[in-house]
C-alpha cells in the first residue's frame, strides 16, 4: 500500500520493526524507496531484516498502526511475531494492522486480541503474473477461512477484474475495512474501465462497513 490512509480523521502510523520482502511485486513502491531514496535507513535494501532496536516503540490509545508497512510480515521470524503480540496486549486501546500476500499465516496464529486487524492484498481476480506472491485466487481461499472479527482487505493497486466474481470473493471474505487505490506510480498495470470500477465500488460498499477510497482513484473513475 502506498501512503497511509486516514481512519476516523486521523492518519495511520507505521511500525517497521521488520522490513523487506521476497515477493518481488512489479509495482512495489516500498522496494523502490528502500534501494534508492532511503538507502541510508535501509542498508540491507529490501532483504528481509529484523530491527530489534524498534521493538519498544510507544503508542497512543487512539493510534491505528500499520505493522511492517515496508515489507511483508510473512517473512518475519517468530521473534517479530512475538513482539507484535506482546505490544498489542500492552496497548489494548491501540489498533494494529497486519497485511500480507500470504494470508495462510493467519490460520495458525490463534491470537485472542480484539485490537488486531488481519489483512491481505488482492488486486484483482484475474490471473496476472506480477509477482512471486501466491495467486490472488489462493489468497482469497485462505483469507475467507480466517475467522478473526477484524479483517482488512487492500485492493491496491486495483487492476482489471471480472466484476461478479470479484464481488463474490469479497462477500465470502466479509472484511470490516476495504481500502482501494490506483497505480499512482505509472507501472503500466492493466486497469479497470471507469464504469466497471464505479459499479464495483457501489457493490462493495454494500458488503463492507468501511470502504476507503485512496487519493488517485479518481483518475480511474474519470478516464
């Protein structure tokens, strides 16, 4: 996801106690930053790396924290997962968001935490090959089996889709929050036509209580 979104009129914050990813998504803004402008902050580039010096970050009760925004937490070792769990326990009034392209990892967590949101990214229901991550269909199959109460779905960058099937996936997943965004970095991805996107938005708003339309989506709606 590029650029954190606003939730309850407050900007989401990040906690990068682990960074990096091996999925090699063609559109990944985080990888590009880590190996260019943020090289000093990320000397290992986008190689999965644990940052133990960031474990003890403090949070406010009304914070919504995106954990590992500069990577995919599915590559994190157990010490990172343990720290996230401990911190979420210690800050029960703070919301923590996990997001991965490997939602299978949630199936064995068995966390009893009401302030953690479990998320995945599904950009389309078509079979575009843009990364080494598991197919979007397989992400859907795994994520619909996740029974935690707070589920988060990122549809970013949204790509061309088959509308009935994609809406059906979302109905099966039953996310509490959907955030949807466009390709804002000119990666030449296949994008949906405005009439299909408009209809899609109207349908998913009947499913999810919260649908966040990210800046840049208006470009697709006005093509």
